[in-house]
């Protein structure tokens, strides 16, 4: 892969995403994202500019992050619209997105927006049970990759605050309390409004509650789009068979809205219908799946919206998968495939924190904190888009096939970063020509 086409390809990916800026702001944004992608040490603005050999831009980029003209919602909308132009964006007829929350630890209470949280699943006995952190609700697109794990492309994030620890800020609008469920619903609606076609949200059972499911599937405002959902059933979920369509001869009283109560999810094998077998690419490899599905009513969503409940036995897993979706046209095997693809979001959180330095953010005030996180999400998505473009142009010839790991069969974010770093000097020169010469021409 030659450096000049690589820089042109990287620039062509970033420019359609960087919307809502002035021309100079767009250049600063591309410079920041490029520095984050090339950086191998602390992912601060200072270290990123050192990696780009543009130390003189430090004050300008710091001011851009703190006081520059940004429209975060418009930037997120532009990123979502750009992803909708991908040829493989549709998955089983839906624009699929995944949403979840994650904590980014901050040690100082002087950092804006930090709250205290209990860590119930600490990995180390020496780790504190109460931590101070930012709690982000992040949403992104799930893009299919036949024969390989799906791609998660983060698009937007919202910062959640505990009600008793709402921050005060002179930057931006005042802060009002909103639950994580409300934030996820807001992100899901914005994602659906940014593109055409049916939208499907995939999230874990922690969000399988009325305050998330009903506003997405049955919005009170008819102008709002319907967003179908796919999630895990809780162990105490109340399911009912569909009510009879016709009244029995001599039946008195009103027609029942709810059908007969179905066995709970832990007894899904007793649901009506036959077991079906098939294969799907789940969690890194092709696995055999034995599933049963039933169209029914779910108490969380209400009696007037039918849902499809699926119970599945997946090869390599002892516990059954119990899932539910409002997209009743999906088969049971497709439901399992889409839900398992949601785990790619956890892989993206790992790369954001470990590869791109989300945990190393040195921002202290509101604007830099929110803008740094959105810039990191854009960087992660741009790296994945570059990976897709390279695979389409050069196949598997561009990434390292380590002889010490013969089982590695697909590229990673590290491979894309490694390729950019191999051509660091040429990319630096291309960036300098674009920033400096174009600015002189405009002047």
C-alpha cells in the first residue's frame, strides 16, 4: 500500500464525517483524529501533535477543543448518514445499531462530570469497590461481515450523571437529570431519523424495561420513527400467547386482550412449536444452533404489539439464550445472530480504552471532555472504515500475518494503526501540505 493513496483514502473517509465545522475547524478536527490514530503513547493533544511533528499547532488545537465552534449533534448525524452509504449497511433488512453504557475511570473529583459508582464485579480483590468515573451511554452501527465477526462503528455518546451529583457548568446548556434509559432512547431516535429504512436496536437485558422498549417501538408522537428492538428476556418475563381472533359461540363479556400465559423463559422448551436446527456465525466461528420461536405478547411492551420470543441452545454454551424482538419477520436463527453480534461493542470499548487512550483523557472541563470522547468515537469508526476500504482494494495483503500466531485470520484495529505508522512521514507531509498550502491559497 503506497503512502499517497493511503493519505488520500484516509482524508476521503474523514472529510464527509467532519460536518458542522468552519473550514479551518474541519482541518483542525482532521488533524486531531489523524494524531490520535498515529499516536503510540499517551493520547493527549500534546502527544498527538508531537507524533505529527506539528508542535507549533498546540495552542490552536487546545483552543479548538475548548472554545472552538462545534455542533456535536450535527457531527453525530453526519457520521450516521455517512455510515448509511455503506453497501453492506443493511442486515436482514434492518439498519442495526447497538447501545450500552460503560465507565471511564477518573481519579480526581475536580474533573467535570465525574460521579461515584459501585463496582460489583471488580476483577481484582485490591480494587476499590467504589470508583469515580464518567459513565457514557454509547450507540453505534452494527455492520455485517460475512464469515467474520461483525463491525461495531460507534457514532454517538451521552454522559450520564447521578441525580445527587449533577455537575454545574458555564459551558453549554444547563444539566438536567436523565436516566440511562432516557439517554438510550434519545440516541436510538436520532439514529433512526438520520437515515431511511427500518431500524433495529440491539441491547442487553439491563435495558429490557418499559421505559426503553415502549418509547422506541410505540412512540407517543406519531412523527417519531418506530425503532424495533432485540434484547435478552429477563428470567421473570411475562409472556402470553396471542389472544383468539374470533369469539367462541355463546361467549359473553369483552374480548380478552391477553392470551393464555406461556411458561417463563427458563422453561422455554415448553413453548408451542417445534425445535429447529441451523448454523450461524456466532462469537468468532460457525456454531450449531438449536432454537424454538413463538410469536406472542410481552407484558413489558403491551398487548397490542406482537413480539417474537426465541430460546436457543448454542454450541459451546451451557446456558440457553432467551431473546425477544419486536421484528417478528426475523427468523429465530437471525435473532440469535444479531444479538450475539452485539458483543462487538464490548470489543470496541476495549480498543477505545486500550488502543486509543479513552482512559488517558486529560480533559478537565465540559467542552474538552465531551469533544474528546466524540473525537475518539470518530477515530475508531474511521479506522474501521479504512480497514473495510483496504480489504476491498488489497484483500489480506496489507496487514501483518504473524508467523508466531498462525490462528490469526482477520485484521484488527492495531493492524490499521500499524499501517498508518509505517507511512508516518508521508502522511505527515500530506497533512502539512493540506493544512499549510491550502490555508495560504485561501489567504
